[in-house]
């Protein structure tokens, strides 16, 4: 395994991160613990979760993922694990989380963190992320900013101030963003510098062969400001494995849960998937391995978050770490991207 330094050396993380959003819904406790053990055996020190997991989010399962991780974590040397979680933002109809949650203000961030720490059975988080911005912006499959949807929100400065207090209390070591855009990253960086507040070290955004939007504006901003990309959904909810081309009803999150993964229902997705799968098959590669290998080695990616429903899937995903794509394969991939860029932003 190789490692990256987030924030210019503030936090050292494995280039592959174990995502856990299936734990407690698609993945039972025993298999989840087996996945955690397997990840550690492969040199992965970085585990990502969130208070709202598992997904799709439901009141009956909310928090189960963190509880499952907590049961495992108490048996591990805590200082060898980089543990990340996230506070849920507002405007997503998650009424069972703090009644909304209504805002990313001091009471809500503090309550969310205390709940996560209790479920995870730890005194601190190495990385605490804002799961999505409170302000109006396009996300989760939306691609246009709409000024008419502006709403009141907690100022970014106030969000940073409460995170600073939690850092001072030793409950958070570093701060990150998720599902952010260039303006948000630069505003967090600017205010942190101006007011002496914690500087964000990471951004967790979708990044895969169907969605390379990060490269257009965020890549330069994050490189210059030393904000590492934690790439999630590298297989585009399983589309890039090619399984839905063979069987649209193949088992997976998209077929198991109705109205899930709307980002990948756009009209350009099937043609792009077919083209990428064809490249892999011509070259004797697993389509999933090729898609993962592409993201693993991108210069803009600090760590790739992989998730699996089973230990067998995790084993396949980890094996792709050893695959390096040759120049001709990369050139073919770029050709498809030029013809069908970002069908699932």
C-alpha cells in the first residue's frame, strides 16, 4: 500500500480507504468486521463513515454503521487507525436526524459529533467532514447552480468556529469537506487563514470514469491549497463493473433500492459504460478493475474510497490496486471521455 499526506503532511492516509456505507444494511456485522480486518491486512489505515449511514438512509438503520465499526475499533490500536466521519447537512428530508437536521450550526455539529463518538467508541475523530454544504448549490446529480433557490444558511465562518472549538477540545484532529464546489473550498480556506481557524485538509467528492467534473475547477484549487481529494463512488454504483449491461436487474444497490442513484440514470450513461467496458474486455481486463485502477492512479486523488457489500467484492477491489493501466489503454479511455464527457455529474 502507498500513502498520501493530507493537508501538506497533516494527516497520513492509505491511498485506498475503506468506505462503510453498506454496513448495517447490505453488509451484516460479521462480514463488516471481516472487511475491516482484511483492509488492515492490506495496509489500509483509513476508514470512512458517516452519522447517517448506512445508505440508502432510513430511520430504522441510522447510525448502525458507526456502531458496527465501534465494536471492531475497541479491539484495535487506536493510534494506527485514521478514522473519518461526517455530519449530515440540512435540506435532505432526513427527519430522524436531529429533526431535520435544520442547520450546520454549533448545536447541530456538536450533537452530531457527540453521537458519532459514542457509537464509534472513541474519544476523537482524525477527520470530521461536513457531508454536504448547508448553502444552496447543485449536488447529488444536479449540475446547474440556481440562484432562485437561495436560502438562509449558517455562515461558513460560524461553521469553522464551532469546528475550531471541537478541535481545541481534542474531539476532532482535522476538518474536511464533502460534495463541495470551488467557491466553497476557497471560502473555507480564505476564512481559516484570515481568522486563524482549522484549515480543511480534504474534500470527499464523487470521481469516476462517468464523472470527472472535479478536474474542471476543483483540481487546480485543491492542488494549490493542499486539499486532498477523497474520491468516492469509483465504480459509479456498480455501473462500471458492466453488470447492468448484461442484466439490468442484476443484484446491487440500484436494483435493491427504488429511486436510488439518480445521478446514474441520465441518458448518456449507458453508452459511456458500454464504451468503457468494451475497452476493458478488448484488453483482457475486468471492467471494474480497470475503472478502479484509473481512479487509484490519478494525480488529483489522495485516496480512493472503496466499498463492498461482501468480503469477496472487497477482495476484488483491493486486487485492482496492483493493476497499472498502460499508455494505450489510458489513451482509449481519454477518447471515450472526449466523446461522452461526464454523463453522470
